[in-house]
C-alpha cells in the first residue's frame, strides 16, 4: 500500500515537473502565435489549427530528437543552437518589418502562414525543446509521455495566442507587420542571450 501511494506521488510530481517545463517552453510559441494573430487578424479557425499543430509537432518532435540523438550531436548543437534561432527569427522578423514599412494603409498583408515561413519559425522556437530532450535522456524521464504533454500545452498556448492577437490586430492598423517582426526578433535575441549567458 505504501509503495502504491509513493508511486502515485512520484508520478504526480513527474507530471507537475513536465507540465511546468511545457509552460516555459510554450512562452516563445505563445509570442510567435500572438504575432500571427495580429498580422493575420482575419485568420480562419482551420488556419489557426494548422499553425498551432505545426508548432506543437516541432516542439514535441525536437524534444524526442534531443532525447535520442542528443549524446551524438549535443556538443555541436550547444555551440550553434542560439545562433540558429537568432538567424532564423531575425531574418523573418526583418522581412516582416520591411514589408510593413513598404505596405500602404489598407494594402494586402503577406501570408506569413505559408509553409516555409511556418517551418522556419517552428524550428527557431523549438531549439530549447531539443536541449530539454537531452536533459531528459540524462534524467531517464519518460520521453513519449513528456512529448504528449509538451505538444498539447504548446498547441493550446498557440491557439489562445492567435485568438488574442486576432482581436488586437484591427486596433493596430497598418503597423501589424512591424509589431509582428519586432516580436520575432525579440524572441531570437531572448534565446540568444539566455544560451550565451548560461554558457
């Protein structure tokens, strides 16, 4: 009986720990999704689901990849991950800002939900998940259980952020792309500084 109680307690603690990690990993995804909602304030539910699903799959997927391959490529990845995130997100952010400056009031906004842009952002915001996967391997944490929780939290955070951004978009007028671009650049800088200072 005591063993059963302790077993349930430790399983609960594992869930709480993984859920807390999932929340922290979803912050960048939340910010990116917020910018999606702002820029594409007429986004349809199906489009929002697609964006949230891609971001969630990459978050959970890179976690699993980090778990299984981390020992092989962790040294290289630790030296390059923050540069990769900074480059990808800054590139897209600068492009959005330039488009926002060039676009006249009432002009058509570029579709940043296209697959290439979406995959680039998904990789940039999932860099931390790979590092977490490496640490999970060292701690022998159940990876598939963790991936489901982290993917689900990421999906829900993304859908919530898109909805908030969609409501805020019309209030921001023709500055939406500039704001969205600044958010992406800020996330890239945040990841870069976190990894640089931690090293």
